C-alpha cells in the first residue's frame, strides 16, 4: 500500500487529523461560534457542520397500549401530560409493561423530528463505552485513558481512568460560564479542533479520581477514545453499534469541522424515541432483542454513585438520598440546582438529565420510563424533577411495592 493511499484511507476513517483550516479562518469560525453562544442563537445555527449518525435500516413502531391495555390510570397520565405541557415540552412519552402509555409532541414536532440532545449525550457516552467493553475494544473501566490518548503518558493526566470520563472524576476544571474568548470552557467547546485543545491545554485542577467535577470537556474525550479504540468514526460507531441494534432511528451529530472530531458531550440531533429505546436497553440490563449489547453487570455499575458524588453514576443521575435541591456541580457547590418537592417514590430511580430540564426517568422497581424533552420551561416555572415520575408511579393500576427515598 502506498503512503498516499494509506493516508487517504486513514482520513476517510477520521483517524488521521485532516489538515486544519488556516489559523485565521479557524479563529474566525471560533469567534463566530462564540458570538452565537453568547447571544443565544438557535442551536441549529451553532451546531455546524453536522455528520450523519446511522440508525436501524428498518424502523419498527413501538407497541402502543390501547385504552383498555393502559397500566396507568387516565387521571395520572393526564396530570403528567399537563405538567409536561406547562413546561412547553417538545416531547412527552411514557412507557410501561412493554407498551407506550402516552406519546405527545409539541407544536411543529413529530415522532421523526430530530431534537437537540444537549447533555442527554452524556448517558449516551456511558452506553457507548459499555458497548466498546462488550466488543473487547476497551479492556475495563479501570483502563488508563492514556492507553488511547498516548500524548498523556508520563504526565499527571496518565492517572485518569476510563470510568473517570463517565463519572466526572477526571480532575478537569469544573464546568462554568465565562464570556472571555480565551477561557478554556469556550475553547474546549467551540474550537474547530476542540479535541486537540482538550488533550493539550484543558486544565487539570485535581488528581484524577479524587474529586467530582462536572464538565463538558470530560465527556468530549469519549469520542476521541472510541475513535482511537475502534478505528471508526464516532457517529458510525454510535449508529451501527448502539442505535441500530436497539431499533432506533439515526440523526446527526455536531463535528468541530468537516472530517473532524464529533462532540460526544452534547450536540446530537435525534428523535425523542432514541432516548426511550436507550432507557429500555438499560431497564433490560443491556440486552436488546435477545442480544447482549452491554456487559453483564454494567448497568449496575452505571447506577452506582461515587464517594465524591453519590447522586451521579456513569453518565446518569441517581435518586440517592433525598435532597430538596440537587446541583450539577460538586455536592454543596454553588450553581444552578433542580427542585425535588418530595422524595422519589422509587429510591432506585435513575435518570438522564440534560440542560433545559430534558429528562428521562427510569424506575427499576416499577419498570416505568417517562421522558420530557424540549427547551427550558417558561420563566417562573421551577421545574420539579420528582413530580412527573411520582405522578405516574402513584397512578399505576397494578400497584408495585416501592421503597420511597427517606427524607
């Protein structure tokens, strides 16, 4: 094989960095993106360019419960739907006993409409890593990230483990907001070569494994690890190894430049059904259509917290001990927080939780899944994370004995 042909093949797989745009052009693009971010421009104008994420070749509709088959009372479904509607939800879906109990979409949205995932992409990264483990591409959650990000070998970042990319204990600078164009938060998110920036320049503030610190940069590294471990594009791996096997439709993901690295910490555009099917996969312990996609016991690891944050597992949030308000940052740290007006009725409940109160609640004790996607609720509405699942659990016709969180 000639060197030229080999280079072409590597470029087509995204494994050899494509020639970056001239420095001025790259900086101009970066500043344009920052302006859009700071002015609140629509995400479809910020998420450019996009790369296709394949899905199932044949889409089969999920079974829908008839009125007589519903396992949740009409009153509970109506109350939950009304709360979702008050929040201006783009999609509200309830699943129980193997059937859709409710499926409602907002104005201009259908079951096929791609919706911005925001941080719902973080539980996706945990599922993707689990799939790579099952395929033998990654040895274990305790394998050093530096086995793939070899640039870190011999540095303090070499202590970082694969699990730290999922449980937010990389030791990276914790997420925040700053309008400074040179701030690491902005460079790591908006650069036309954000992966290289994170690897080379994103600050390590604590020893890996010693502290919980929620950050986008942490999750963004998953795409790089997957591409180096699998020799495939992140979009292709997600589509062929995760979405297609669970029967989900595909969509698109933001890449930093054409042929560049995908954003794995956010920015996937897929229909709401995708997140429901991923939740069903977890509820079934990583098995879909009789095929094991995730290692046995992996979901249990996903829903186990850490000493540094008992409310966060591998990409998912956990009911844990009751707190009226739970932040996204380290426990007790200042910043935005989410209301829980009462304890979850299922103390083992876990959820996908993304910016804009985008939530997918999974109740292992009852087999219930409830999903609310959309933009931020209207100003003045203090979104209550415990309300939707608790309304629906109370409305189960076949009462399941649950163990509510103690206050």
